[in-house]
């Protein structure tokens, strides 16, 4: 797990994160644990919608043959 002590909403660094709100995004060794200065800041972060290109976009496979393949 990666620890991030800079609040992504305010940009302020939290020097002693014990007792501050946080979220863990994802799982595994690279999942970030992100600390926030306040619940308001945490909630603002959680309200941001993320794009997931592998899930949100239609199939981008182009079955048409390229000019060189004709």
C-alpha cells in the first residue's frame, strides 16, 4: 500500500495523519491510502467521477482492413 499524506483537494500536506479521514483506492501493494484534512475534503474527493477507459468506452477494435492490407 502506498501512503499519500497530501490532501488532493486542498493540496496541503498532513504531517501526522493519525486520526485524519482517508480512503483506500483499489487493492494490492500499489493501492494508495489517501489522507484528507477533513471529512468535507474526503467527500469532495469521493464525489469526483472517474473515467475507466477499459470499461466506459465502446469497443475500439476496427475490423475494417487498412489500405496496405487490401
